[in-house]
C-alpha cells in the first residue's frame, strides 16, 4: 500500500487540478467550441428534405422519404468557463448533439472547431481517427445518463480513472493512483473504496465516479448528458451541487443536456431550446424561463411544476 | 450612466389564445452616474418590467437601453449578446428581487461568498467580508451556516441584499428590497444603500413605501396610469 501515500505534488510536471485557477475571470472573446450547421439524418434523404426550407419546422421526419432528421442545422458557440444548457423534449436531438461532439455518433454534415486543440481551424469531424481519439481523451469529458456506458462496471473505480489517464499517455502507476484518489476525494467517494468496482456502488455514487473519470485529464470541455435523470431528489441535489462546485473551481466549460428545467435553472448560464432537431431559441437562462419567445418554449416553461 | 430610450415591452402568449399583453408602454429616462432613480406608480404599471428589461430577464420589445460599461463603454443592453450580458451580470450589474432564489443545500455564507469568489477573491477573504456584511444586516450568527430554505422571509431577503451589495456593483437594480423587513433592518438597508451610493453605485429602485423612497432617491420617474397603464389586450 506504499504507493497510496504518494502525494500528487510530487509530480511537478503537472499542476494540481484544483489549484484555484479561475478561467471565468479572463475575458476571452474566442469561443472554446464553435459548432456550425450540424446535421444528422437517419435515412437516405431526398430532394425535399435536403433543401433549405423543404421541411416544416413542426416535424423531424420527411413526409416524402421518411428520413428522420435528428439534428438540423444546429449552430452555437460555447465560451470558456461557461455552462450552456440544452433543453427539449425526448427526441429533440439533445443527446445526438452531445454524442456527436464526443464522436459517439457520426454526423452527416457540419463543422465544429475546438479552440483548445492545436489545430484550431480544422473541423474536428474531419480529423483522422487517431486525432479524434486525442481530442476525446485529452480535451473532452463525457458523463452519460447511464453509468453503464461511461464506466467499466467490473473494474475498480481507480482503474476506471486510470483507463482515461492511460489513454492520455500516462504510465506512472503511482501518479495515476494519486490522481485517482484525489479525484475520487473531490467527488466525495471515500478513498477506502477506490479499489471497489462501480457495480457495488449506488446510482449516485456511480454517477460521481463517472464525473471524476470525465475530469481525469482536466479537459476544458465537459459534456453532461442527462446526468441526474434517474437519481432521487437528494442524490440529484448532491450531484448538481458537485457539478457547480467543480465548475467554479476548475472553470470547465460545460454542455448540460437535460429535459428538467429545474436542473437547467440551477446550472446553466445560457440555455438553448431544441425541438425536432432544430435550435428554436437561445438566451440567458432566466430570460428563457421568464420571457420565452417561441410558442413551444412557452408551452414547455408553463408546464413547469 | 444609463439612458433608456423609447423602451417598451409586450408579451405574445402563444399558448393562451394568442394573448397580447403590454405591461409597459414607451418610456424614456436618463440616470446620471452615482444617482438613485426611483420608480413610482401603482402596481401593475410596469416598474418591475423596466428593471427586468435592464437586467435582460425580459427581452425588450422596442427601444434601447444605453449603459456605460467599464469594459466596452456605451452598450445597448437591449441588443447586447448573451456573452456580454453574462459578463455584466457577473461584474457590474446586480439585481435585488423580492424573493431569494438560490441553489438548494448551499449555506448562507457560501451563497454570498460565491459572488466574490466568481471574481477571483480567495475563499478565506470572501468569507471574512461576507461575515462583516451579514453582521451589519443583523442576520443571527447561528444561522450563517444553515441552508436559506429554512430561513424566514425577512432573513432570506437580508441574504438577498447582502448578495447584491457585497460585490459593489456599478449598477444596482432594486425591486422592492425592503418589502418584508422590519423597521430596524430597513434602516440598516437604507444605510447600506447610502454607503453604496457614496462609493459611486448608480441605482434604480422600486419602493413600495414612498417615505423610504424620498430618503434615498435623487429623482423619481412616476409612471402615469393614463399614459402607461395598459389593460390586457386581446389581438
């Protein structure tokens, strides 16, 4: 157990992740992530739905060829240290959006530029598989709704984090263990349980292990896909509290997908409303909630309990 | 400091039989730097609407709100992008509403300190300042580490005021901040507002109590029912 006592500060090649750098302080005009006209379709597409105004905004399925458009011309900017909420009903394309940014889904058309990547002017969807892996492992973290997707249930929690660290070219076992214990401590998982497999944890704990795994390489961008759905209220509050605290401490930019407006109100600085694969409204979170412009957003907000 | 030019706001409620609600007819006024502008008029005339338009909780329908920001100089808050609004909210403009709306399960001290730490003040320094502020507002020391959801209305409101004043904003928007406070705390709040004014904070405020408004306001805009009141209109 000697390696457990290795202090993270012994590794001076890296800064401690919780060194209090506040990225929100520095005003940067350059967005961290620029997404332009993202399209994702299931089906062949036809003349009607491929054309600019061929399809009504009220449907996402082409009446002519039955192609389903999961995303239609989605464009937005995400600035460093900012939390952007994405709301919408089931099937509106929220998850497709974050999954395609994490390269889990292949997009049909569209561009995305990541400012933190050395090739800032290259569309990240056109990178080679190796480069995509680099972007995914070094610059992004993803937290899925279902921990089964993000974690290896039979591998210890520290092993899960080490997996992400290994992917980012770390090989020093002592360093990885020290980092894992630091990260798990940050999400309030007792260090004594770091060698237990996540399958023995409760849902809320699994979700917290997933968050610490996503943060393992200190990415500038964190993608959260319905993190609190399926958790009970008190655990939900704990996870949300954790996300907010981490955002304050680390200054990570986040894309928070949720159909729960309460979650969005608590977390997001800005909010984007999606419907039928389209972004129908964007604005400050309180403006979206108190003064929604689009008919669908009004319906959504007035359905809030 | 702030020039409101032909501001009006209406709501198109698509789901309620296409209701068209216009709470605020065209209004224009200027506020000089370091002055307190009071808004007066009967309820339902759009006083809060003006404040919410300035804070961009409401998207102004017409007109412009020119604000002298420290970063970009003159900027129209009605058309500024969200990124700019976010920066202004974090650094320059504070808003005190009638109710406290905060994240559950965060202690009172942390809620106020968050405003300072977001600007880069270290946590220890921030908490020290917060404690001084809470002491001045006579919030009992034993509840500082409790969750605000358990507070009484007056205590929540004092926390709300502390949160807005701690960051020494350039522009402070007050929406009946003293409505639920007792006489003694009201006096403390008034003192704090006077102090903020001395430090150069520009303020626009709605007070229910005209006696209090007179004590602090340099000027008032009275919204005239005959001009500004607009009943619900169905289009």
